[in-house]
């Protein structure tokens, strides 16, 4: 009984398979809803899209680098917004004006030669008594005026120190906050200009003080020479 049932089931299965046609292998591309999906083509498209996206990202990075470079060049070409050169020039002019106001004997070679020839040497030391007295007074006035000039120059330099300090503070701050090479260079140049102005003031003070000391020394030497001349005249009874 069991054998007959088995044979009948096998016969039915063979009949169904025969009715469905020959058996074939499954295709590589699956068909879903009428659209053929090819996995190999899909992978190639994904790879192409990834490469295209990478190229776009590289181009964006290049544009960003170029923009950054242009911004840096713009900062390097930006000038310093402040300038203390006008103040420094005014201070230098003030010191020069004080030197130009030198009393009696100016800072001039011709003036020095003429004044010394008239009052400090040669025939001036052997002049008549009245002339000797007048020359001695003139030499005393030269010395007093020179010391006054030196003190005026020194006072002017001291007055400049406040403005010089303010200029240095401003320039150092500008140098530290400079946004580019040009601003830093301009701030440095102006700081050097401040130092040059200070050296100029120092040279003026030394010159004025040296002038006063030399005139006083010349006055003392002329007074000694006149003293010897008076003694000579006294001995000769003149």
C-alpha cells in the first residue's frame, strides 16, 4: 500500500516538472518591477561618483588656499594707519630753532672766527685800556649768553621727552598689533625715526654745552693774557 502511494507521488511530481518546461540557471541581473538591476554597473557608478566628489573637494580646497593667500597678501600690503613723523619733525625743528637763536656768537665758522679775532686774541689783547675793558665785558657777555643758550636747548629737549615717550608707546603698540609685513616695517621705521630724533636732541645738548664751556675757557684765557699785558704796562709805567 505504501509503495503504491510513493510511486503515485513521484509520477505526479514528474508530470508537474514536465509541464513547467526545461530547468535553466538564474540570470546574474535581477528583475524587480520591470527594472533590471545590474550589481556590477551599480558599483561602477558609485565609484565614479566618489571620484567626482573627491575632485570637487580638491578644487574647493585649492580655491580656499588661493583665497587665504590673497587675504595674506592684502594684509601685507596694508599701510600703518598711524604716523608720528609730523610730531618728530616738529620736535627736531624746535631744537634747531633754539640752536639758531644762539646769542652773540652763532654756530657758524665765520662768526666764530670774527668774534675771536675781535675780542679773544691778537690785537684785542693789547688794545688801549678802554678797549681792553670793553672787550672783557663783551667776553663776559658771550659766556653768559652761551650758558643761557645751553640751558634753553636742554629745557627744550626735556620738553620733547614727553612727546617722544608717547610716540614710542604708540608705535610699539602698533608694531605688536600689526596685521602684515608692511605695517610692521613701517612701525619699525618710525621707531628708528624716534631714536634718530633723540640722538639729534642729544647732539644739540652736547653742542650747546660744549659751546658754553669753550667760550668760558676762552674768556679765562683772554683774561689771563690781558692780565699779563697790564702787568707789563705797569712795569713799564705806561
